[in-house]
């Protein structure tokens, strides 16, 4: 297990002084429930902290990088940059799901690939780095692994807008999003959404909110349109 976490440290480019903070960041609530550990020993508190650190650093990034951008536009762009699908994509780049400590049930039902789980773990990891190495270390991690290559990542965090632009520019059809079903308890729901272009389903998506599920569905629709040689 120790060697596995050392591999993750090499991936993220940060070595923890307090290794328990790294383990804590990767400990999902399903794991602590299964092991009968205290509720606070899961990664949710670190996720809370990491979310705040990420919001501050992404705000600073936009403030200095776009000196003439109005507040409303910065707010909208920041929300897109750090939304669940965008963070889940960053987590996939690090293969973060491989390192998570999950309960057997969560693991068996695909928790290592679930966007809500991996995006939360990424925020918890940010919180852990902040506590272990301070603001500068957290900022370096975020700039390297979250706020990098934003032009290409826009496809993942702003898929609905991009899909709308494609369809308006190339196809004379309407876009419609349908909620197919909801699963899970109120505190941990997952939404299943399909996107139709005209009368045909072009993509499906799952997310913890309807909005994130729609973004995921739009992303898969874009991939299909690319396969059909509808240029972006």
C-alpha cells in the first residue's frame, strides 16, 4: 500500500510530510462505514477545504489572466472550470480512482470511475496538500493539474455551449435534454440524462446534478458528431 501511494505522489509531483493526510484524502465514506470508523475519518472534510482553496486559486488565476473580464463572466467561467465533469477529467488524467479506498459495494458498482467520487477525491487531495505544504504547494498542484491546457479542457467543462455552437453552425436541428432517471438517496443522488439532436439520441450522461449530467451527455454527443465528421 505504501509503495502504491508513493507512485501517486510521483504522479502529482508532491511528497507528503504527513502521509496520513494523503490516505485521509483517498478514504471514501463507503470505506469508513464498512470499517466502522468515525464519520470524520472519511475525506469529506478535506473535500470541503479543498473546494475553498480551489475556488480562491482559480479566482486569482482568472483575475490576473483576464484583466478586463467583468465579474459576472469570471464567475461563470470559474464555475465551468471547477465543475464536477472538469474535476473528474483531471482525476482521470492522474488515474486517481486507482488509489481510492472504497467499500466493497462502492468498488463493485464502479465507484472508481464515478465522476462524483473522483471529483470529490481530487478536491480532498487539494485540501490535504494545502494542510501539509501550505498555499504555495496547493497552488502549484492546481496550476499544474487542474488549470492547465484550458483550451482543450473546455470541451469537458463547457460541452453544452460547444454542442450548441456546433448544431447551430452545422445542423438545422434542435437540442433537447431529457432526464431519464434518478438514483440514490437525496444526499447522494445521481442523474441520468440523454441529449437529443432532432429526434435522435446522440449522447447520455450521469452526474450528481442535472447540470453535470447534461454536460456529460453533451460531451458524448460531441464525440459522436466528430465520428460523423461534423466539424467543431
